C-alpha cells in the first residue's frame, strides 16, 4: 500500500482528497490556507484532518526513505531474498522495519561474530538440525587451540552465542514478545538507596507499580524525571507474576526453536539456550523498547494537553480596542504602571509604592486616578502575581474615592510577561523603556487582545503545559507552533496594527516579509487595500495568495478587504452585486437577504458550492471574530490569601490550566486550587477538557485547605457529598500491585497534587 492509499485509509477519506491535499502541501500551501480556501480541491478536508495528514505524510515519507536505504544495504550484501524484500516493503512502522534490518545491520564485533570466526557456526547448525546429538560429544570436533576454542565448554558457549543472536534478530518473534509484554507488563519504581530525603517530591513512587499500557502520561513522565535525577529506579516486569511470566516467555522462544521433547540431549541444551536468549537478549531489548514507547506516548499526550490549553488561552475573549492601564503588582519593588491606547500604543508609565515598606496608599490612589483621567482609561488589567489582591484592592479604593471614573478592573494571568520583558523583541519594541515596565505594557495588551500579545512569548513560557521541560523540545515546539498558526489564521490579522510577531504567524508570511510589511507601513502610512501588499519587498505572488485572505484592512477602499473573503474570490461577490442590483455596502450585514440567495447560482469552474457558501456567510458579518464575548470574574472580597479560605466556601474562579487529572483554578489567593477530575461535574468526566478549558469562569466549592503544603482542593459539583470532600484520604500510602487488577489507580487529590507539583 503506497503512502497516499495508507493515509486515505487511516483518515477514512477518498484517495483523491489526499492526493489533492498532498499536492498543495508540496507546492508550499499551508494548512490554514488549504482548509479555508481550497475546500473544493480537497473535498472539504478540515484543519484537523489536514494536520493529521501532514503529520502522517512526513512519517510515511521518512519510513519509505529508510525502507529504500535498508533494501539497498541488504542487496549490496547479497542477502536480499524475495521473501525478505516483501516483508520490508510491507513493514508499516519504523519499529518493524528496524526489526527486519537488525540481522543485516553493521554492528560491533559481538561474541557471536567471534564464534563464527572460530568456525563454530556448523556446531550450532548441527545441534539445531539433529536433536538426538549429544552436544558435548559433537563439540569435541570443534576444539581448536589456535582459534582459542580450548575445550567443549568454550565450543558450546560459542555455538550458543550464535543461536542467541539469531533468536534475538527474529523480527516476528521480537514483535510478538514485545506486544505480549506491552499488554501484560508492569512498571515498578523504587526509591534509590539513600535518596529518600532528596526524593521526597517523588514519594508517591517509592514503591509503585502499574500496568505499562495503562499509565497516564503525567505519571509516566514523573517516573522518568525521577529516574533521570537518579532518585528512582524503574524496572519492567513481564507480568503480574514475574517468575511465571519469564518462564512463559522463555517457553515461547523455545517453541520458536521447535523444541518439543526435552528428553533428547540437544533439545535440553537448546531449551537452556532459549532461556538465555530470552533473559539476556530479548528481554533486555524489549525492556528498552517498551520504556521508550511509554515515554514517547507520554510525551505525545503531554504535547496534546499543552497544545489544547494553549489554543484555549490564545483564543480567549479579547476586551477589545479600549484605553487600558496595566498593573504589574509588586510589594517591595512597587507596582509598575503602563497605559496603552486602543491600538496598544504606550501613552505613559509610572511606578507606585502602595505596599510595605513605603505604604504610600493614598499617594498611589491619587497617581492612578490622575493617569486614568488623563488618558481616559476604560480598563485596568492587573497581573495575578505576588501582590495582585492587594493591588486589586487598591484599584477598588480608587473606584470608591473617585466614583466618577467609569473603569472596569480585571485580573489577568501574567505568565510569560517577565520572559517577554527581558527578551530581545521587547528591547527592540521598547528600547527606552525599563525592563520592569515592559511587563506592565504586556499585561495591559494581553487584556485588549490575548492572541496579539501572547504570540510574542515562547509558548513554553506561558505555563499551561505538563512536564514541558522533560519532553522532546523539537516535537513540542512544532506542535505548539501549529497551534499558534491555526489560532492566528482563524482570527485574522489587522495588517495596519499587527506586530511582526503576529504577522509572521500568518499563512505564507516569513519573519523577514513581516518585518518588510511593518517597514512599508511605517514609511507609507496605513494600507488602504490588499493590492498594496504586493508592493511590499519580497512579498511575491505565492505569499500573497497564501496570506491575503487572513490579512484585514479595516475602513479601507474595499469593504471586502476587512473580511475573510479571498481577493481571488472577489469576482463571485461582483457577480452577486450584478445579479441583485445591490452595492457591496448594501449587501454586508443583510443576513435575511443573503440567506435567501441560492449559493449554487453563483458557482463556476473556479469556485464551487463550499466557497460560495462561505462567502455568503462572511458577508453577513465580515471579519467575524471566532473568539467568545469578553467577560470578567470578580474575586470574593476579603478572600485574599490561602489562610482566608474555609472549607465549604463557594467562590468564583478562572481556570488557569487543564491537566489529565483535573483543572487548576485561580480563586484570587495567589495559589491555584485543584479541581480533581472526579469533581469537575456531577456526571462522569473522562477527559477534563470535555468539562472545562483554560480561561473558563467557574464556580467552585472549597473542599480542603492544606496551608502547610499550600494545597487547595476544590469541587465544581453541585452538591458534593461529605464523603467526597477528601476522596481516598489514604492515597499517599504506596500502591502495590494486586493480581486481580489490571491497573492501580491513584485518582485522589493527593496524587494529583503530587503530579502537579512535579509537572512545574
């Protein structure tokens, strides 16, 4: 089965759809462009299908390239049989391909190779062929002092090494045993001797075991982190009954050698060879393979979780183009203040000291009031770091003392603001602004438009992932980059206000082209139509085709330039104008009229029904923002620190992060609380992301407060039972495997908090 057929089968789509999509990708088209503007060509493949297609295409092409290399290598050795060639061509995974290649792979000089050089391969073949032979007698003929075969023991050991290597390179046997242990294997972790104190954060894993194919990603990554820090030892048992399963696997190998009657002398020797082959060769390799498989699966899941949270954060509701004051809270160092206009331009900055040691509360209130009045501030954005609740109270006092000020205060996540402040990008954007004040600017702007501001920050610094520093950084960066690209293109970009950081995420635009757009804009004034984009240096026809539909020009010459209608499709709109006798401005927003038109009437050889339908929907509300309407949460007055919390309190909060074991919620006490997956809903929740997403405003009940360890357990259930207030209170006791169980579940708050602590 070729690449296109395989992908079509996996995606359950027509091969013509796959072929068309692959052609577009090979021509340099991006996924956002293909999914939005080439629906007729691909038969309507959506962005999710296209991302999967793109990923599988890369994998299968790498697989084919490796396949050709392996075939050439084996053929050059003169060992490529028709049967082997077919097996290699049919191999559908890299693992199976490498298993088949293993016997022919150049390797260092092994004990088996030394034995072959000593002429012991005929001895191995003889014992394998005639089970009635007595090994010690046959081996006498192979003693050769010149070849360092001094006695029958050495001869038989060499023969055994040859057979063990053959067995370990049996691709079919290796695959069967690997899958058997994946289904039955148990991962067991213990604390490293003498490391109990430094390994305290891994206490849950001091004597822990779980089925390898059931371990959630966060637990697997915790285990690997503990091992990498030399604090945990990790072993893999082939099954619940370690000894019995080892014996079964050895018997499995023996059957592969067709050992049936161990009464024959050679068969006794071969049975022992099978046991050695299993224990020394096969099990050792399978142990490494399956731990790698577990890690890779855990990393992929962690990347998926990170990407999901990042998407929710980037697509959070924007407050919109309003004059905004950003406050970066601080106690001793003061509160940094920055005011930006509706476009994000910095109007002024300051630093106030309302908190200890200066305690200039009244002076800070007066300063903020004057700045708000001077710059006609509508919104006050308060970072949620140290001192945020105190600063929130400060703004509340400003609103009380100056009740004529019509402002709204909102607390926002300041994750990544400090990273941005010290970045080269921030220094270039604000060369004359102190590093500490740049963070306040970022806090103000991320309230206006989270997407536009957060794209300036490395996604890994935004703080919505699990074990992000433990996973493959290349895969993580690639996964997160696609999320950013999809989000930016889904929303669209105002080409006259967008930063280089935002523009370079647009389909078809590189960093250099984005810089050229900004330079052109600064030199020539705002763009008035999309055609002017073609005058930007290095923005050629291909880049224009890919990018134009995602770039918006507000209040320009042509109202369509503010929409997602691609310039190439303007003739469709012109046909609608001609047919209806209405101007473009009369058409826009006329929902009832537009829905009365027949899309099929305006199709042609270039634009099919999907495109025309999209155009009519876009005309109803040009440049519609897919993000939700902006809302804010008010934290409960008087609840400012963890010691203010009491069990049973009902509070409003904001979801800051979603993990596989639950969701973290900011309730305004400088320490996020955890809603365990079992407390996310009155009904069963399999995946926390089915119940909540990052940025959601939720109502929670305080179930437990551990001040010493700074742990807050919350519930989103309507009426959680008292018995649920601390599920599985003894969960910190070490898990032990029970044969009747397939998996040992640690689904408690304590377990989840432990994983959360490790994931930071």
